C-alpha cells in the first residue's frame, strides 16, 4: 500500500513541476488533494534567481578586484596557507572548498588558469603549455604559492570587507583590496545566463602608464597584449565595448624561398589547432604545402615547407586568408558593479581601478596614521608614567578603582601635553607594566622612538595631503620592481585587406568546349584553358560580343561560339582589351580599347552596340596595356583605292567597356593580320610603400617608391646592414627591421659608415648595390659589425668628433668622394681613424633649386626618392642617423 502511495505522490509532484515549467498564466490554480496551490510566476522567479546567481557568483568579474568569485576564494585560501613555501595544488583546492560551494574540478581549473597567466601565482611543476594546448599535470603533482606581486598589490586585511562563507563557518572577502588594474592585465572570459563577458589582456607596463596619466589628468589609450605574441590590428577595438573587434595574426617569416617559420601565435589558438587549420586548407587546395614540422618547446617554431614553384609571399597571405593564422576577436566588457552587471569600456575600467587604488592607498595611510598616533599616545603616556614615578602612587591602594583614580590624578598635570584624552583603558595598561620594564627604562631611547613616530606621522600626513603624487609614486615603484618581467609581446600593426582570390592556390584545371558553349573543371576531354581555384570567377567572351563572368563549376553552359576564356581578376585596371567588331545593323567596323575592372556575376553584357548580327572580328587581351599593330585588308570593289589599312592601337584612347569605339572602316573587311605585338602604352607602374602595414600598393598610400616596368627591381635595406632585391609584386612581404626601400639603380653610388667587429675600427666604404635576391650583408660577415650611417649623396662630408682618451682632439673633416674610391660591395673600405670616436655628423651638400619647376620634373624627382624608414638603433651615443 505504501508503494502505491509513493507512486501517486511522485505523479502529483511531476504534474506540478510540468505545470510550472510550461509557463501557464499567472492566476492559474491547480488542485492538489484538498488544497489549492497558486504556482503561477514561480518559474519566472526561479529563473531570475538562477540567472542572477550565475551572473553575480560565477561567470562575471567584479570591477573592484577584477576577479570571479572562485578566483577570489582561491587567492584568499592561498593567502591563509602562505608561509613562503610551495603548497600542493590538491591541498590548495581542498582548502578553497571551505569557501566555494561547488566541486573541486572548477577550483582546480580556475587555479591552473590563474597560474598560466604568470601574474599572481608562482608555479612549480608541469602546469601545461598555453602554446601547445597541453594540459597541466594532476593536482597532486604540481605546486603553487602566491607571487611577490600578489603579496604587494592584492592583500590587506585592514582594508578588506568581509562576509560569511556559504556555510557560515568562515569569513571570506567580498572583494579583495587590489591596488592595480588586475582585470585588464589578466583578461577574463565568462559565459553567464543571458550575457557574456570577454575582456582581453593588456600590457602590465602600459596599464601603469595609463593609470599615471589618469592621475595626472591626461588622456590615454590602452590596447590588448597577448601572452602568445603575434600581431594585432586595433583599428576597430572600440575601447573593448560591444560591437568592436580586433584582428590577430600569427607572426610568419621566410626562412628561405621554400620554408616559412611561424614563431608566434594568434591569441586563443595553439600549435595543434593552427596546424590542423593549415592541413585542412591544404586538403581543400587553398594553399600548397609539402609538409609541416612542429618544433615548439619553450617558444613556438612551426616550419611550413612549400611545394615546388610556390611563392612564399603569396603563401603567407594565403595562410592569413584561409587558416587560423588570422582570426577576429570580439571583446565584450561586462563587469559587476553595485551588484549589477554593466557594460563599460576598458578605459572606464582603468579609471575606476585607478580611483579605487587611490582610495585604498588613502585608507591605508589613514589607518597607519591612526596606528602611529595611538603608538605615540601610549609611548608618551608610558614615558610620563615612568619618568615622573607615578607608579609609586599604586602602593597601598586597596582596590583597582582606587589605583586608577590615583594614577589619573598623577597624570593630570601632564594631560595637556597629550594629543587625546586619557581613558580608563590607558590607565589599566599602565598598571600592567612590570617592574623590570620600569627599571630598565631608557629616557633617551624613549624620546628617540617618539621622535621617529612624529617624523613618520608628518610623512603620512604629507602623503595624505598629496595623495595623487603618492599614488603616482606607488605605481612607479610597482613598475620598477616588476615591469621588466612583462614586456609587450604582441606587435600593434595595421593589417592590409587580403583578397582571397588573389592568394588562393590554383588547384583546379579549367577546360572549354567552344562550339557547344560549355566551360568547367570537369571537361577533361576538351580544350585546356588554365589553372584556377574553386573560388575564382571566369570571364567569357562570345563571338557575338556578349560577355559575362561566372563562378567556377564542374560544367556550365555560357553560350555557343566562345571566343575567349580566362580567370577574372577584379579591379585589374592595367589589363586592356583591344577589339574590332562589325555592327550587325549598319555593317560598319568599329575599333575600341577598354578595360573591365568589375562586373556583376552571371549578368550578360555586350562589348558591341548590342544590335543583332554583330560580330567580333579581332580580339586581344593585354595584361600590361600592350597595343599591337595590325594590317586590315579590305575586300576590293570599284572606286576603292586603298585596300589595306595600317592600324596602330596605341593611337586609340582607352575608354569604358560600354563605349561604342571609333569607326575603322565602312567597307567590307577581308582579313585582319597581326603585324607587331607592340609595347605597353600605360608606361611604368607607380608603386608606393605604406609604412603602416609595411606593404607595397599602387593606390597612392604611403611614400612613393618609383615607377616600375619589366625587370625593374626594388632595393631593400635593413638596419643591420643587410640588403636584398625583389620584384615589385604587391604581395611581397618585408623585414620588420626595414630601414630603406627604394628602386634599384645599379649605377648609383652609396657610402656607408660602419663599425668593423673584426678590426675594431670605424670604416667608410663607397659602393654600388647589385641585383641580389638573397639577404646579404654589405658591412661584412661578422654579425657584431654595426651600420651607423648610410649616405646616398657622395658629395657629403663627415665631421668626426673624438671622445674618450682623445676627447680634446680637434674635429676632423672627411670628404666622402675624395677619401675613398668606389669599390665592390664586398670590399671592407677604408679606416676612418684609429682614435676613439664620440660621434659622426654628416654634412649634406646644399643643392640650388631650379628657378622653374613643373609637374613632370617633380615626378622625376619622386621616382629617384628613397623611403626613409627609421634611424639605426645603435646603443652608442655617437651617431646622428638621418638618411
């Protein structure tokens, strides 16, 4: 019978729970036995309670100390355990469970994450690897203790507000009195109910500098800095608010033309996930690599070996476009303040943390001042009590009350010397002084101690009056003690936009059936056109003048009588189409030149006037604007004197694709013969260098490098005295330590001042750069040699200022052109002096400006101009390094 009752009760309970979760109307009543129970609204209340608990007590950090509750409880537990020695993580986890109402797994995971951030916890053992994604060893095998930084900035029981733990047996901090923008230094990620928080980590030293700037009333900006290094584009960071994002990239360099090296990771990725994404891109055919070697240990080293005839520069761009080498991160700054989640920017968080630090420092000073005043009062009272022998009045006192009364009467003449009234507790403390202390009293030491207290009190009062400067000094001291351990890991860069279609590997073959009008990658028995990728668009011209672009597919019908097929490259303005067509209505032959920078996919266009019966008679596609010479033979007819027309397309202007063109002839054409392919009519290609993204462009961004055509080369010079040449492909990548980039002129003479590490002297050499695609040194093979000055005007003079033992020696003037002749680039050059040198100063010749100047002259001057990137980073004081 009891089993039946239990089953009935369970069914009733299930019915009640079902009705609650179903969200029925508020006023609905359910009959349960003989009672009516109102359950409407309970689900909503319970859900809000649950959501509030997850937001406030689990997932979102507090703005004051930047910690989630589990992190705060871990640090509090570690402080209670702290004796300077390491504790097993298992012990820390168990001790933390006094304060944390959840399982040990969440505590252990949170503790490992804190330890991997390398700020507050000093670790020992295998704590995993954020680079490879390896997990930490079991808690019983690894150890931890609080770092010195944590002990300096996190704890102070005197300024901590406390509350009871979940079971009421212990006290735990509401928030820890953190005197540092810890939330921004560590970063945080948490998912709650209905909202999430994602705050990116920032640089330790930059946060301190920003806090100091805020205290001084100055503006500041802070940007993310990730422990995995890499590069970051913060142009859309939006102060870490919702809607912003940052793009992060791995750092990829060329070891040689067949090997790329990934030395730093984008934030949030590991070597394993990065390699997996590269392998997937290779399998899809987006990139072409031969193999990958992962040599990561303490530092990241992933070697990407390229296949034959693969461009390393384009592969770098392809890795950014198709793999996890570039990712986008969307921050979402959500913090708890006044028991409420709020969305604010990182600048506002830093201001709040800085003001909080100033307030905590003020509290600490006020507490210290109260302690000093209390010590001064007690020491002064004790000195009066002993030196004036007031203790003798205690003899023969029948009761404690009488003793207190007679001592108070004895102190009466001296109360005016004290800073606060004497209370009963003060007198009781005097009665507890032992005779041994009274007899050993040293008046001089007592005065010295009181004077020291007074000095410290004045210092504390001064600090309170100048609390802003005191806070600034506090931050400077923290930076001095710990700043060297936290240099910036992530380079802030502006990223160029990478068009996937331009860097994707051509992994498919395109075929065409011209008669039947089919194109595709599956027509392997038909005519081969070119290699393409699966994301390319194909441009098709038909004989009747119709043309369109369409996506690559296995097989597609585009129209019969196909004249021309190629992979379409958007915005390629230098590609010119030369066309002769016959108008179907009038029969007139037209000639035109045009480019096609952009089209709408699968929309049909017409290169003719669109009349029925129109037909293309001659067609050529010229990648660099070449203009051919043609012979046009006309059909003979009465009174037609000239039957041959010489056509030079270079005489035609390049117009839009919808233009009609110029009339070639109104007579019937017999045939058209190519006489000469001709040359480009567009001139050289003007190239600029954008220092912000360190990439070439043809859009006028950055500094003008030169006008290039054919086999022209770019000369690249580094600060270490190395050089190489490269073509003017816009996909080229350049070294981070770039000094000069300019057009190569093998006849131009340069001069260089450098320190020869083999001879231990300064040398001057004159030379010409040659075409050298491999990075080579022009100041010798010893890596200790240093370039101090590159001179591009050989008419310059050098003033040598002596130092050291030869400091008083008169300056020496050296004429560069007469000092040494032009020699080979491998030559050492000529020693400048054997004396100790303080610095060099280069005197450039003054060039007279021409009276009249025109635009063409200005362009010619720009063509020969150089891009000054940076001055040489020498530790020496000697050099003036304008190039």
